[in-house]
C-alpha cells in the first residue's frame, strides 16, 4: 500500500508493518487540521485492516512534529467568539487522534528524529513504544508563550513520573533523547544511522506474534491501568480466561509443549 499524499506517506511491507511518515516538512510536520484528519483516518483504517500487524510512525525533515500549527490556530481568533468554537473543535480532533492511537488494536511505534514539541511530544507519548535518534529532543514548551501544555500533559503524565512530567511542563526545557529514555518517554535512544533498523527490528519481532493476542493485551493494559488494584486483577483475570479459550492460545501452548513454531490464525 502506497499513497503519495502531500503530508502523510503510507507504506505497508509484506510482513505487515505499516509505516506512516509525516511529510509536511515545510510546516515542521505540525498537527494541522489536515494532518490530524489524515493521521486519524490512517490509524483507524490500519486498526481494521487484517494485513496490518504493527504501525510505525516516522517523519521526514528536521522535526518529527512541532505540535499544533500556531498560524492556523491564530487565524481561528478572527471569529466573533475569538476562536472558542474553533479551538474547542481542534482540541477535540487532536485528542481523538491521540486516543485513536491508544485504542488502536495494532501496536504503534514512534520512530523519532529531530524535535518533538508540545502536541508532537504528546504524539510520541501516545504511542505504545518509541525509539529515538540520539540527536532527537523533546519538550512541552507552552509556558514560553503563555499556554500551558495541558493536553500533552495527559499523555506525558502517563509515561513518566509526576516530577519528571512537571519539570518538562513547568520549565518548557528541551530534553535530549538519552534523558527521555531515562524518564520513560521513549524506550531507546540510538545512533541516528541505526534508528530505522532498530525500530523495524522491534516491529518485526512484534509482528511475528498473534495479532489477536496483541490486541487483547494492548486493550487490557490500558484498561486496567485506570482501575483500582482489586478491580484491575478481577478484570485481568477474566481477560486471561477469555484469552486461554482463544484458538491462538491453545495453538501457542501446544506448539511450546511440542517444541515447534506456532501457526497463528489471529483468532
């Protein structure tokens, strides 16, 4: 699958890895309304496509994503309500895309080069996994322009500890990739020359698993995280029961006992 869109490139490999590449280089891959629309549609479509097993989110140019398009946002102030309705709609659209990544049954891996700032940092934090070039940098710099990064805060605070998240939010400072790995914002910081190979190795490893199992686990992970401990265990126990009754669990356990490779049917 190849779609030479101006702002979002799509490429599906034979092993089921869909690469979505932000390609609005002139606007530093900002999350414009058009970008949000294309990205949201691509994630939703991939979630329903049985040919897609893993999604890699990458970017062209010197910025992974510079956040919202502030020129577009400023133009929204021209309305009689000074932009309230417009800002409400754009924030809802952006939040929908971020939740779409979390709710997508396919694992999503961010492959980060350059800078990821504000909603761009939120985009990285919303992905299930992230691999960054050692030269990449991250920030939630809204405080520099009088705008607290409240929506990026939601994803950031679910990846890092309170104090690490608050330091980024209150100072707006750039965080280098090595530090981002230390605080849990990304999984690894690797040399830029090795970035794509490292990301694709991880993607292929995940793509070799049962898609049913991955979807079950991803959904359960994000659901239980919001529950009290006892409720989480009750929920996870029921998930395990249902999972044990699935074909791929029976096949996987049988393959392990018989010392052979499993033959997944993704069900």
